[in-house]
C-alpha cells in the first residue's frame, strides 16, 4: 500500500551573495535543512513585502545589510520531511542576487524561529547533497548557468541531519 503524502507548503525569500568565487551561506539549525549549509533568507512576516523580508532575514541571520541587485526567479523543491502531521515539504523559494553594503558578520541572536547558527563563505567544491540544502545546490547551478530552470526539484530521499 502506498503511503499517503501530506505536504507542508513553505514559502520564502533567499539571497545569493557571490563574491571572489565564494557563496555566502548560513549553518542551518532547523527544518529539513538542519545541520547543512543554506542560503540566508526565510519566510515573510505579516504584511511584509518580499524585498523587506529579504533584507530583514539576511540581517538577522548574518549581521549584514544588503542591497538587492536582481530578482533571479522562483523555483520549488519537494522532499520528504516528517514534521507535525506532514510527510513532505513543498518549498517555494524566491531567489535574489544581493550585495553586502554594511554591517558586520555576527553570530545570530537566538529567538523563537531563528534557525541560523552563523554564516560563512564557501566555494562550489565544498558543497554536496550531504552537507548543503537544495537551495545552495541550485544557487551554484544559477551561478554557473544563469538559469534556475522551470521545473520542480524533487528529492525522493532526503536525510534530515541530526549532526553535521
């Protein structure tokens, strides 16, 4: 008998900050990408615009203020994630190209919903399906090809890491 799947829909904005051959990422502390590299970003607050959310999330997770250079596009991901009554997540991600314009790298202030343990720069050889979120893998694909693609990225098997 086939398992009935129930999808949690997650929507968020994410910044691709790429300089000197390195991508700026966070160490994720929650959700299906826990203990992996992920892009700075996240969900919107009540009545918050996409760009305001992007700037707020980047600042909260990294300590840096950003300028949004370009709306790159939208891509979605589907993967297994046992959470509450859900069996899977359908993650819809709006990607922006961003540039750091101020602030300083700081350890994120803990609060309910804060899922960043800190940020760092990584190069493409440093990432894999074992240590990075689908968003990071897609970001490097966009950096190489200037294209996000049109189709959902489906991960039939996905391991939520208990430790990195």
